[in-house]
C-alpha cells in the first residue's frame, strides 16, 4: 500500500517539479541573454513585492501570497528585478541605482510558502524589495539555504560598495 501511495505521489509531483524548473530556468536564461554582464539569482517574489512596487508608482501584478517567478540582477550600477511576460520574453520590472540603496540584508520572505531566507534590498526613503532566491542561480524548484542567501547578500554588498571588495594581494 505504501509503495502504491509513494508511486502516486511521484507521478503527480514529478511533472509539477519539472514544469516549475523549466519555467524558472527559461526565465533565468532569458535574463542572462538580456543582461550578459550582470550577476543573476532566480527566485520568487515575496508577498510584499507587488505593494512595494506600487508604492514606487510601478503598476505590476504579483500574486498576493507571493511566489511569482522573478530574477534578481546586479552589477556595478545597481540592482534590478525581472519577471517573465506572456510572450515568454523577460522584462525588467524595476531597477535601482546603488546610491539609492540603503542596505542589502538577509531577511525573511513569504513566496507562497512559510517564511524562507530572502534577500532584502532596502531603498532609501522607499520600500523594501524582497526576493526568495532559488537554490540554483538559474532557477529551480527549491529555495536557497540561509548560507546561500548570505553569500548572495555578500555579493550584492560588494557590488554596491566596490571600495570594500577584497583587493588582490591584501
């Protein structure tokens, strides 16, 4: 009986996991093509990302519970949030220059799930952009571990403050 139930669960969940992986990795590849010089981290929007963007005057629909597939990109100029579109081509939802970013920290985000480790980008005199990263940078089914999120936050911090980056030889 347990074997039959296990088989049924696999038959139901395997296609769902495969579909989510295809969607998130396709979005990640599309963003990489659009922003080849930027670092990327695929993941899911926190439940508060839609309202945060609306407070900035950006009219973008996101699931109220969070979980919309997004990609966070960053380079020496700033940080961006991208998402898929109906045509399959990713589009940039918001971009923030580093001089307008107050902090980048590890926090919690709800992306249609219980709270998970998340990247929190606090905008000076503005909202917080919260993204729950996927375990794999290009996307996937599973969320990043706390350790992986801390590493992402460290990378974003170096990009935001290049003067703090380690220099070769000392």
